[in-house]
């Protein structure tokens, strides 16, 4: 009888998670978010396992300088509901970009991660900052460019 090779699963300690820094200046939001989600999920590694956190930490700087294509700036809206009657809040992309530019990038990446416990764990590995300054210099992040 022929013996088949079994799939090997790695342990969480063997994932070797790194820190990367990405400059969002003049990058299109959707394309940037897709690439960031791929790194956070760990799909760029040969040890990728769908049910485990094998990804890396990502720091996104210059979130306020991200680009949008077409009429996205004026037409895109963000919707939230408080749960109370009349509690619907709709904000445009331009409004949110002025007040919380980090949220726009964070929300785009969150939408591209799994909608499970794992996805809620993975989104904590994303750090987004509006300007160039970030408090993660101790982690010695490597520059990641696309």
C-alpha cells in the first residue's frame, strides 16, 4: 500500500510574524486595501493556512493622502445605524476624509478580511495613521512597496 503525504500544519509560534510599513500617498484605496489585507492574512507566505493567523503586522502612514478614482469622492457614502428609530447616520467620503482619514483605509481593509473570529483578530494587526509619524519604531518595520 502506498503511503501518502499528509498536509503539515504549523504552530502559531512558528509563524514568524514581521512588521511592515506602507506609505499610502498617491495609492488608490481599493488596490492598497487588497494588498494590505493579503499581507495581514498571510497569503504571501508559503506557510499560509486558511484557519490560522500566519500574517504580518502592517502600519499604513499618510492615510489622508490616499487617492480615489472617478467620482468616488463625491458619491461614496458610509452608513451607520444606532439601533434607535431615526438613528440612521450617513456620511460622505469627503466628510469622513476630513474628520477621520484613518477610518477610510481601516474600513476598506476590514471589508476584505474574513467575517469571522479570525477576521476580528486579524484587523487588530493593522495600524493606520493620517500623517507620517507613528509610534511603532521599536518594532523596526520594514518598508513594503507595491
